[in-house]
């Protein structure tokens, strides 16, 4: 039969065996520290491109060009995975960057209602992340210029507004999150240990009392 605990009894039990809870938390934090030494860090760098529309000669041409740039920017992020962009990055950084690897490490997005395209790159080092982002941004701009140019003219110009910089800290793993999870898990294990310990002690006590009260245990020998 499962032991039923009232809130006050449970609190008293935990306070009586507080050292078990503390030990669980310490072990959990220690395990988190060990995991942090094993998990490889990941760094993220971002380069930002600006899409500018080429205004015409009509009234309100600048406004129309700006709205056109915003509209066109929505379609550009997917081009970061084009073969020409991936081949260009590979030419810059080496043949070890396969298409599959680059698709995992590089992505692009367009902030809503802006003429901006962010190229985001992940790397095992700050330098790798920065180089990937800047290389992909450069070749993406070249590719967009190629596909938008008709008869020697293009309705937009794409230029790098912000080059990727060296990230100052890894994006993952996050030490505080690891330690918090380790402490929570260790504390949970500690609580379960205390409950199991008390339940076992209670059952033994009941068994001993039942044995002492048994007629066979109290009947004198003939």
C-alpha cells in the first residue's frame, strides 16, 4: 500500500533529511558541469544585406521603389541554398563544406516588412561562424544580381549593410540552463530518494509491529 503524505508531513520529512536533497542538487550540478565539458560549443554570426529598389522617373518613384524592395526581399532568403551560393562558399572556405553541411549551418531570413535579409551561420568557433556568414552573404548578393538582371538592368541592388562580426560567446550550450536543469533533476532525485527511504522504513516498522502482535509470537512454549 502506498504511503500517503500530508503537506506538513512531507515538509517535515524533507527538512529532516535535507542533506539528501542537498546531495542530489550537488550531484546534479556536477553532472551538468561534466556535460558542459563534453558538449561542443556552437557560435552564431549574422550578416545583414539591404535590398534597395532602383527608382524610376514617375511621380512617387522613390516610394514605389522602396515598397518593391520590401516585396522582393521576402523571396530572397531561400536563394541562400542555391547551388551557386553553396559553390561560392565552398570555394572560399574549402571542400569540406558539403551541401548538406552548409544547409545545416547556414540560413537566411527576412524580417517582416523590411528590405533586409539576414544571413545566419553556425560554427564550431567564432571565426568559422563569421566566415560562413560573410561568405554566404557575398555570394547571395551576387546570385540575386544575376537573376534580377534583364537586358543589363536590374530593378534592385543588394549590398551588405552589416558584416558578420566575431560572436563573443557561444549560443549553446548555455551554462546557466545546464546548471539549472542539473540542479532540478538532482533535487527531484533527492526527493524521490527521501520518499522511498521513508516508505521503506515505514513498511519495516509495520512489519516488525505486526510480528510482535502475532499470536504465534506471544504464545509461550509448551
